[in-house]
C-alpha cells in the first residue's frame, strides 16, 4: 500500500516529490509548480505528451491572481460563486508559471479545489500545485485512492480522501470582453454547468454569450481519453446482444465473448459521480462495455457525462 498521511504528503510535496491527492472531481497527481524537475516528472509518470497543459491548483483567489498577467473582471464573480469548486479559469500567465505547465501557451488554467484535504495540503505546502488527473495518459481518471494505486502499481503515494463527490473533471472556461459584452467559452464541460453560470450572470444582469469552444482550444482534451480496459461501444440503434458482439468483433478484429451494459439514466450528477468507477468495475477479459445513447443524453445537463463517454468509446454502432 502506498497510502500516506497529510503530514507525509506535505513533506514529500515540499521536497519536490509527486503525491496523488484527492479533489472533489478526481484524484490529481500533484507537484509544486516552482520546480522544473517536479513538473517534468508529472509528464513522465503519466506518459503525458508535453503538448497537454496542466491545471494549477491554488488555495486562495489571491494566489491564482498572483500567477496571471491579466485577470478578467468576470473571474472575480465566477470565483466568488464557484470557488472552491470544479471550475478551471484560463487567464494570461506571468513569468511565475513555467511554460512546461502551459505546454507553451500564453495562458494558464487555475482552479481552487473544494476537497478539504486538497485545500489543507496546498495551504501547508505554500506553493500552488500542478495536478493533472492521476492516471496514465488516455486512461480512466481515478475517483478513489485505490484506483491510483492500481494505475501506478503502488509507485505513487496517495492521500486517501474517499470517493470523489463530483466524479468527472472540472469545467474549463475562458472569458474575454469585447465592447462591454463577455464571451464565455467552455473548453471542457464539467462539474459547473452552463446553467449555473447563466443563472449567476442573469441575476447580475451581465451581458454575455456562452458556448462550447472548438476542440483545439483545449489541447489535451483529445478525442481518445478516459478509456477503460474493456472497449466502450456506443449504441445508437436497437440491436440484440449477438448482433452487437458480432459487429464489435468484426470492426475491432478481436474476439469478444460477452457484453456488459452501462445504463446512463436518472440524475446526470449521480451518473457523473459513478461513471469512471463503473467503467473500471465493468471491465473484464473479452468483454465489451455497451452504452446505449438516448435522446436526453444530448441535453446540456448531460454534457459533462456524455463528453467523457464519447471520448472513452472506441466504436459507435
Ligand atoms: O478536475 C480537474 O480539473 C482535475 C483535478 C485533479 O483537479 N484535473 C484535471 O487535469 O483534469 P488534467 O491535466 O487531466 O486536465 C487538464 C486539461 C488539459 O488537457 C486542457 O484540456 C485544459 O485542462 N487546460 C489546462 N490548461 C489550459 C490552457 N492554458 N488552455 C486551454 N486548456 C487548458
Ligand atoms: Mg486527465
């Protein structure tokens, strides 16, 4: 076991080592942002390509601002309302932020996580922590300490903070102002929904537009992502099980012998909480995980879940 205490985590992080820490979204592989060696280790351990920028985690709003060159005024309002919480704000970086973190981009992703252990750790280490999800590149994100242990076979120390509440990653958002109107782009749907943002801005009578950014605005949010051991197949039509199996074997040129269904219904927040856990639980040898697409999955409320499902899937039937 590689479960460690908060004290141990604080010492290890302070010394420049990596530690997996719980957040309310998913577990993060954390390292201090002011050591190039530490940052490089994050990429190596995850087998993450250097074009994929890291999110910087802070404990206070002032700490976030101290890393930026410019801070859109709207972010004060968003941070007041949604921080600590699952919202990452993209802002122009200053020299305190290594270009390793931002993958050469001129902007940095900042978030103040809500999990009390994450907050305590960041506060005690005293420097912001870069923390991508604690999984190997392209694989399912961990929502429990044991997922991190399995993923890195005990090579990474983990602080156990229980099961993550939100279950999928933070919303990544960018805002700019033109002629008094805010343009808000959602780069990655997540724990804070467009509806929550609209409610806030409408209440304050702020003029804005909000939409999904085109996919290359968020470099690491690649098409193949979150993939579990067993292939995930999205079903758009009614097929019986034998039809599905034969189509999948055919298309993937591999022999599968069973299908397991992952029903996605009920409350989207509940589905998000358990999605990654279920993708892990349902993975088994020679099995295919089948998710049936319903009309309501296209609704805005389901975006954070369906975005992950589509990236986890390798085939649509
Ligand atoms: O909930 C979360 O955000 C979790 C927990 C651990 O906090 N972290 C997380 O980190 O999901 P990661 O590294 O798996 O996702 C980082 C993603 C990048 O792939 C990219 O899509 C976006 O955040 N991102 C980060 N910095 C960016 C930037 N400067 N510009 C555009 N997108 C950025
Ligand atoms: Mg990730």
